[in-house]
C-alpha cells in the first residue's frame, strides 16, 4: 500500500472509530475551522459513522465565504473601469455583493475579468497588456498570502508598472481568538487547518489552550488524519487537558515555513479586516506594506469600501461562527442551492452550506 492510500485505509479507520465510540461519553462540540475539513468529513462518509454525541460546528475557514459584501462591492467598482483588467481565482466569480451582483454579472455586462489559476498568471497578463492596469484580487488566508507576496516582489524586480493587487487576505488565528471570546459560541475543541499551519506552524494557536483551555489538533484532510485528531480531542476532553497537538507531521513543522512567513511579513502588514457575517475583527487581515504601495490597488486607484448591506435572509454569519447548522437556515435547499446560491457559503466548494447540500446530510 502506498503511503497516501494508507491515510484512508478502512481497517485503520475502523479501529480508530471503535476507539472514539468506546472512549467518548459526553457530548463533544468541535469546530472544524476549515471548509476543506467539512468537505472531507462528508465525502469520506465519516459523518454517518461518528458517534451522535460528536457535534460538528462549521468555522470561518472558507476564504470565499468570509469575503465581505463591501469587498465584493469594491471588486465590482474596479471591474467597471474601462482601463482595468481584473484577474481573479474562479471561485470568487459568483460571490454575491451589493444588490446580489457578482463578478460573473459584471463580466456578462462587458467588464474585462479573467479567471487565473495563480497570481503569477496575472503578472503575465500585465506583461501582455501594457496599456491596461491588471489588478489581481488577493483573497485567502496564510496559505495564499505568501505566493501573492512573492508575485508582488517579482513585479517590483521586473519593473512592472501596470500590475496591482487588491488585498483582502485574512488571518485565521486572530479570527479564532475573536470567535472564542464570544460567550455565545459553545465549542469544546477545534480542528485546525493543516494547510495554514504548513505556513505559520503550530505556535500561533497556543492561545487556544492557554487563554480558553481548549484542546486543538492541527491535522490533514484524509479520513485517518481526521479520526486520529478526533480521538486526540476526545482523550484531552476526558482527561481535562488542553494542548495544541500536531497530527499533520508529514507536512507541518512546529515553526511552519519561515521563508514563506518572511515573504508575507515583508510585503504585507496586519490590519483590521471585515469578515462576512462576523464584522470587523482587529488585526485579522493583511494590507500591502508601505514599501510596496506602488502595487496597492486600493491606494493607487483610490478605491473605497461600500456601505455594509447584508443579504436579506442569509445566515452565513451564524454558520461561520458555528452557531447554526447550514440546513437550519430557512433558505437552505429551497431558494438557496449551489445552482442558485443566495449567500457565499453556498457558492464555494469549501462552503459549509454547499457541503451539506451536496452530501444531503442530516447532521
Ligand atoms: Fe446563506 Fe444560503 Fe447558507 Fe442560508 S443556506 S446561510 S442563505 S448560503
């Protein structure tokens, strides 16, 4: 058996599942911070095999879902400019902004919007279109920010004058700190996204046990990763312990990737950021540092945030805070479906509402 296949080996999974059933006596409310974990749990069928007293709560770890409607408003303003080509990841295209408009609508109306697979593609677009201002829409967490930072650095080295980034990158640990401080959010333990920890390491999560006495496991996305992590959380809960444990050692070093962090800190600096349905969270975003402001679309093109206008009826904010199961939203599966999404949690493949809809779960 090759190494990767062994992370979904049914025999090993069964043995871990048996242990979880045997050892869990209380109700355990755990937050799967990242939408990719939600999808893995459903896709692998684990949700139907886990004990019923394990309560799954969604978290804020889907970058598209937390992109604020005011930020989408700014994207649309940008797209409306005749001298601008917007370069974006495809999953932002259908994210609703003010009046339900999105980039797809703007594209249909004639705006120049190109879907790219990497910020480096946007750089190439800038080279090919010297008469246009090419603006890359920077969203995502600590996973994507270093690559965008490297792209800005490269644009500077190559002397490109028509490449810009609109940075709405967000940071996971400050958001978790804010959410865990909310007394209405009842969580016993957390599963931490492995891909963010690949960059930042495990220490940025030390506040979870130290400040909130919450157990946390950094883990990967295969069934065995998730089951091992749940067993760890069950054991810490039973023993009244709280620690951050790394169960993704094949990818995550305790200190993360210092080179990637160095790039991120050189090009960006922390700033307060708006999270969809959650609000303004202190120091939870990244803006372009003064040394690179020639590439900052917000500054150079004079863009302003739109007034906040939440989507009527959409309860994504409560879903992202783990306060509401997606299928308890009154619009779920009726007016809001992946084919006709009302809110961003139904747009993204990592969105909890889309995962619940796709896997038809009763959780
Ligand atoms: Fe928003 Fe749709 Fe999810 Fe309801 S089901 S919270 S409307 S995305």
